[in-house]
C-alpha cells in the first residue's frame, strides 16, 4: 500500500494504510475511492501542520512538545484522529467548537478533528471499499460545501478583541496562500468523488448555492 501514497506527503494513519489480500478483488472505482481517501487525509495532515506553525499557542494548550507531536497526536492513533479531547464531538459540532470565540482549548485540534471526522463520515466511516454503491454522493457534496464554509469562517471569524481566532493565509509583501491551496485540494477531491459516486449509483445530488457571509454548515445525510 505504501506504493499508493502521494510522494512528498506525511504518512497517513495506520487505519488508512493497512493491507488486505482482498485488494485483488477491488474494482477500479474502489481503488480510486481509497486513493482519494488517502489524499484527503494527507492534505488534512498538511493543513494541521500549517495551522500549528502559524498558531504555536494552540499546540502548547494541549501540552504537546512541538508541532510534530501535536500533529501526531491527532493522526497517529488507532482510528486516524483523536476525539477524546473533544468529548467525542465530531463533524460540524467540532468545527463550531473550534470557531467559537469563547473556546479556550486547542482550536487547531478541534478544527482538524471536525474536518477529518466529517470527511470520514462522507466515506461511511469505512477504510476498505468493495461495493461503492453503499456510498452516498450527497454526503461528499455536502462535505465539500462545508469545507468551503469552514475555510471562509477560518479566515473571517474574530475574537472579542477583533483578532482572528486562527491565523492562516497572510497578505503582505510576500503573500502566503498555501492554506487556500490546501483547502482547494480537499474541496476538489470531494467534488470529484461526488461526481464519480453520483454516476456509479445513479442517485442525483441536490446542489445548493449559499452566500458565504450567511452560509450554514450542511448536514451529512
């Protein structure tokens, strides 16, 4: 399975890289879905590292020894991400915690747990795929829209003092848009998955248009 990893990315959670002899019985679509899942978690790990480097106070809140340790605490565990620090909250619930001005915990942890668990919900909480008809294209579509909303809220939500809750993109003499590109990769993969599963299952996806300033997170059916 290591040969399927994207070059230059950090290793993925063990639960997303384990080998199964049944790999030989997978269809091309099954392999595509699994590869897409690995790419999404590689991007999420990169995003977590970038956020911790821009916001070092956050990893210090969790008692980590540094950025690498804080990222590892999220991803290098049995289930691929850590729920315990958030009392098992996940998906949109965790994202709302991360973006609440009164939250005093590790915002990066809550934000990434929210994104990662939401992505995994779209996959039906599976890591092995043999019959993709069980997947729901609407979940991937809604997850893509939620990532867009989360990215916008990350860049605009302020604390009581008028400062950004978390620093991300930086505009100045040298613009840093690496966060925007990482979010774009995640959204792009989710949108391709939406199209592939929609065609495969012949279930039409309901597409919506929201104003980012008033957008609300969509439920994952």
